[in-house]
């Protein structure tokens, strides 16, 4: 029974990945969620975007859920991956794979430098320092028109990109790339969570002083986790650049970090599958509520209803408030708590049954 319980998550994960991999080959429709059947470019683009932000949410959950670090500048590393690859393809005229490795290296260097500075403080000051770095990165992106495209954003130079990753006709291939990115980020996060590094970071999250008293170095462990999370975010940014055929200054701003924080809280802080679920749900709601806001039925409503319903961010904000109020542990946390309560009741009932049977046997002997 214990062996089956140990292998169940792996089996479920493999099945989910296989199902997602064959979705572009199927003719499935989910009205209200996808704009068309699963094989159409519009649906594939939406599902790919969901996976990109699921990977980004996973990387942020590694920071907040594993190490307990609240960062307001995580989008800086997402933007470093997107802009880094875009600039390398455009200015250095590198092929895709060398450009990807160079962009990841650049994102890692930025994470090392900013993380080493930010971790001189803890708590809210740490969050403010990361926010300052993100704002500085946003200013650099917006003001360097010649390199980053400024406010208009940076387009993808397709000269160094393989033909099978360019154009709407290849959206299916981009979907598989996005799926591969989610799987890679998930495996990295899983490895960190189950390694001594992750255990040390989690222990420091609970009681940093006690860990230091034991002679360990939690600051180094948290910095390594910070860098790995930044590296995963950079990989998600690279997938975003390829999927969107470009990037915008919003990919570096603090607003994106707040959005990712909402994804993680919505799914459940500390739960890997919760971060994925939160990223997917938020992205779908953001895209579909925008379509709903433009519907004729909404514009025909009285102003008292039309004005709030025509603002997707207002509806997302209401949803977030409801989740925080009624599902404080997020979706995954609420489900996990319910399962634990059910198992606890079942265990108590089993133990009671064993005691009753023992009492009956003792009575029969007497």
C-alpha cells in the first residue's frame, strides 16, 4: 500500500503530461474556456501562455513557498530571459540555442548580484529591495529605445530561430516547447524541495536563528534557492518571447510580480501543483474575461453593472478577495486540509474499531 502511494504522484504526473502532449492532435472543445477546438492556433496559443505563466508561478513558489522569501521583483528575471534572448538574436545575431544559454547565464548573473544585495536584509525590507531592482530594470528597458525597443517593446528576430518555431502555422510546436519548459521547471523545483538545500531553506523559513545556532548557513542556501528560482523565471521568459514573437516592458515591471503572487496565493502557497493550477486559472480568466468585457450583452446592461463587468481586473480582484477570505490556503491548501481531515477521521475510526474488537475478545476470554 505504501509503495503504491509513493508511485501514485509519478504515475499521475506522467499521465497528465502525456494527455497535455496529445491535446494539439485532438479535436476537443471547451466552450467558455478555449476560443476553439484544441488543435486550432488560438486555443494552442492560450494554452501555451498558461504553461508559460504556470512555469513562472512555479519558480515564484520556490521562493515564497520553500524559502519563505517575499519578492516584489521576480519579474526582473523573467524579463531578463525574454529581453536577453531578444537582444542576443537581434544584436549579436546568434543562433537560438547559443542565445538561450547566454540569456540563461545572464539571468543567473543578475539573480546572483541582486540576490546577494537583497539578502542583507529580511522580511519587508527584502521585498522593498527586490522591488527597487525591478523598477530599475523597468526604467532601463523603457529608456533604451535603440537596444530594447523602449515603450514599444522588442520584436523577435527570426533569422536565428528555426523555421518550425516561427509563425502561426507552428503554434503547435510552440505549445510543445512551452509544455517542455513547465516540465523542466517542475523537475528543478521538485529536486530543490527534496534536496538538503530545500530542507535547509525550509528550516530557515520556519526559524532562521535556530538553524544558525546549529552551525548551518541558511543565508547561502537561500541565495542558491533565489538564484535557481531566477533561472527558472528566465527560462519561462525565453518561452514567452518565442510564443509572443516579442516582449514588452511590462514583462519586467513589478505589476507582473504582483500578478504571479496572486497566481501562487490562488493556487496555494507551498504546493507545486497549486502554483501550476493558479497560473493556468489566472491566465484563462484574464484572457476570457477580457473577451467577456467586450461582449454586446455586457454593453447593454445598466451602468451600475456594465462598468464593473467591463473591467476584467475588477472581476479578478473580487475573485482574489473571495479566495483569501474563504480559501485562505488557496485551492490546493483547502483540498489538502480536507483530505487530511478525512484521513484523520478514518484513522481515528479505525483505531476505535481496533479497541472495540480487543475489548470484545478480552470479554470472551473472561
